[in-house]
């Protein structure tokens, strides 16, 4: 420290001013970086705070959500919902009953806590409007267990009486709550 003091005393006033200016520039850069980091930290804090508030709304609504779930469970019978294999078979039978030429895609499944959602596409080629209406009505009879998510119909260029159609169909597979609750409980 004594050596630094002697070195400082040996330099000229101009060099001392440049040294002080250099140190102030370093302090300013450090403060600038510190301020930037603090601003980022504050933004992250606000994001986390908003996320926690949103989650708290869901937690506060737990009773009403469970009540609506119980009401829905009274309407829906888990044994009538469609597992993946049963879903394919049922749609194949409905499409075949329409009497039109069709293809069924493999279903995709989105897993959930209370239910799984299966979806697939049935494509009709050169089908009559009557056959398409028959298929749609057959699905409507299966409501709320089956539903049409989207329908795309295009006219056949060679015969305007025939249509090409694509039905995106979904099915819900309701899980049995008693099984889920038993899985959540730790074993003794």
C-alpha cells in the first residue's frame, strides 16, 4: 500500500486526473451492469409474482372445480367413454354404416389427470351428402362421448354430386376417480 502511495505521489497532476477519470469510468460501467442485472431480476420477480397469483386463483377455485367435476361425473359414465382401441372400432363401424368409401387415421392421445382425449381423422372420398349426414348424425348420437372437432368438405371435380370430406373426431376416456385417488395415496 505504501508503494502505491509513493507511486501515486510521483505521477503528475495530469496523470492523476486521467487515473481518477479512468476509475470513474470503471465505476460507471460497473454501476450500469449492476443496474441492468437488477432490472432483469425485477422483471423476473414480476413474472414469478404474476404466475403465483394466477396459480393462487386456481387453488382458491379448488372447491368449485371439484364440485363441477362431481356434477360432470354424474352426467358421464366412465364405462361408456372410449378407450383408444374401442374408439377406432366404433368410428370404423359408424363410417362403414354410412356406406361411403373412407379411411381412418391412427388416433393420437393427449393424456390428462381426469381424462384422456383421443382424436383421429376419418376421410371420405366421393361420398354422397346423405352418407356424410348419416355419419355426422351417428356421431351426434354418441354425444358427449364422441364429438366432431372439425369438418372439411370439398366438392369432387369429376362429379359435383359427390363430396370429399374430412372429419376430425375426438373421444374422451374418463378415468375412474377412485382408481386415481387410490394411486395418489401412499401405501402403508
